[in-house]
């Protein structure tokens, strides 16, 4: 049995054969890069003289434009868009964020217009969180670009490092977090002597007196002085120590 030859109503539709004998199988393809719609890719000539399925058509699949609102943190750049502005299958969109933001939940910054008419990726920009500072007393887990953190030490401790850190646009802190180390209290003045602030070096101030005790005190890591306070005494009150 023969079938009436297929009437090609779709531009770009191509047949694998022109035979219309019974049991002939025809494969449909689009020659213009478009997609088949409205039917399967194959049809068979049945004994009834009909084709086994509807004849598909070729249609240009497009994706919706990606519109970013004014003031959005997301930047979009298209590649492969046709001259008329239509976004066809295979068009690529490249996403980037303004400084201080990153693409949330997106392993890639690139999306492709698929054969189904949608984008392979739909990223949304989010404020870029900086690494949380490793402090047990921190008030929150995440900090964002522009956040400032100020540190202070408890009584009896002094700070080593910068007291104020800022979360930068790269998602990194402006400096390493400071540490608090034990500090020594002011050792006091010597009656009849003078004091220098370089490791607290003591010397005799009054003529006729001698220094009894260590000439130099150093603040140790445990927050204590290396020696007790010296004193100035008359020569007969004790021997001079160097």
C-alpha cells in the first residue's frame, strides 16, 4: 500500500526517505538548527494508509531575556544572541556581581539557553559573607562587606595586633585577628630613684644612695615581673648590687 507523500508545511523539515511504501519508516530532522515540535522524530507507514504519528514541525526555540532591575548587584553579558535580539538555543549568558557580592548557590557563572526554552542556570546575587572570626565571644557567625569589628582585651591583658578589622570587598578581613596576652601592672616608682620605660630600668637618683635589687625588670609572658621592686638605700643599709 502507498501513502500520499508527506506535505511539508514546516520550513526546514527534512525526511530521511521519499518512499511511501507500507512499513516505510521516516525520520524527521530540522535543517536550520531549529527543534522538532508537535510529533516524534519518526513515523511509520501503516497498513491503513496513514502515518503512525503526527508530522512534526520545525520551530525556533527561544529563551526569555534576563532583565536585571535598576540598582541590581547582578551583571549579565550575552554571547551568541542573534542580530534581531532574539535569544535562541545555545545563546550563553555570563553572570558577574558588583564588588562585595557573589553568586549564591552557583557552581558556574555561565548559563546556556536550552532546547526546552529555559536557562540552564538562574543565579541570584547575595551579599558576600566574610570568613567568621575564630573567637568564642563573637556575636554573630557571618559578617558582610563593610562590617567593622572592634576588639578589646580583659583587664590584665594587652592586645597584640590591630584593634579594628574591616570586612573587605574580596570577602577577606583587613588584617589578621588580634590576640590578648597577659600584661603586667605598673611596677611603681622607687623612692630616691628614677625609672626608664625601656623594660623598666632603674637607677639611683639621690647622691649617696645605692640601689638594692635588680636594676632591670621585664614583664614576662605570665603577666608577672621578672623580679621584685628594687629600692634605694644608704650605703650602710645594704650593699650595692649591679
